[in-house]
C-alpha cells in the first residue's frame, strides 16, 4: 500500500456511506442544511510499537487502530426530520484507493431506531452486491453486526453497532482487485474498534 493521501471529507466514498445513514427513510443530506465540519486533528502520524496509528476520537466515544495516518473530525448539521445531528469521525485514505473510516452518530430523540440488517443490506446493494446472512449479537452495551461483501469493483468490511446513545459504523472499503492484500488489513482495522471507558 502506498503512503496516505490527504483526506477530502466532501469527496470520499466511505464518508458518504458512513454519513448518509438512512434516518426515517430519508438520506441524511437530502434535507440536512449546511453541514459543518470541525477538524480536530489532521494527518496524525504517531504510531505504536506495531506500526499502527492509535486513533481515539476527540469528541466521540470510541477508538480504532488505523494502518494509515488519520484525520479526527466532527460533522454537525440540522435535519428537519430528526433535529441536530452530530457525527464524530476518524478517517484515512491511501493513494492506492483504500479507505478506512469510523463514524459515531449521536442518536436524537426524534430519530427512528436503526435496523442493523437493513442498513447493511442497503449498503451492499449500493455496490451491486448481496450481503451474506447477517447475525446481530449483544456485546456489552452494544448490539453488533459484522459483515463483508464484494461489489463489481469495490469491497467492504464492516462492523455496525448501536448503543442507547449512538450508532457506530466501522468500515474499510477497497478495490476488489486488491483483495489479496487488502482484506486482512481491513479485518484488522475493523476488529480494533473499542468503546471508550
């Protein structure tokens, strides 16, 4: 994998997939007004003993270990259907087109409960893929679903979960032709997710 390229929040496929969670049947940014980006840290390059980049969200309630330097940010927007929406993200992208991203969406009082299976099925369909059988398990305070699938040109490894206060989406997106080297890296990234104590 080549060195990391600068992250562009507005143009990243993965950020779009993470941020555009279907709330109440509506794509988030169809009706949301003027989303605001707050960049807490940009291209963080401090590694641990394993050569990974420990990424703890500044305002969110999670951490992951990224294989690349990462950005740490918060997006807020007003949505007429569910009120003020806040998303805390960690994201990185390589120049050879792998994307790693984790977003915590803070649940609001007006927001409908997310069906984890339905969201994964829709995400797979957007890539022209069929999601495999999806099991949802209770792990401490989280309901958790894990999956992986390949579309015509891109593949995704995903961990989707929810607590009483947040929805967490951990995804790695890579070109299908890079699966031989990318899949293990994605599995490691997704499995590194932890809730903050």
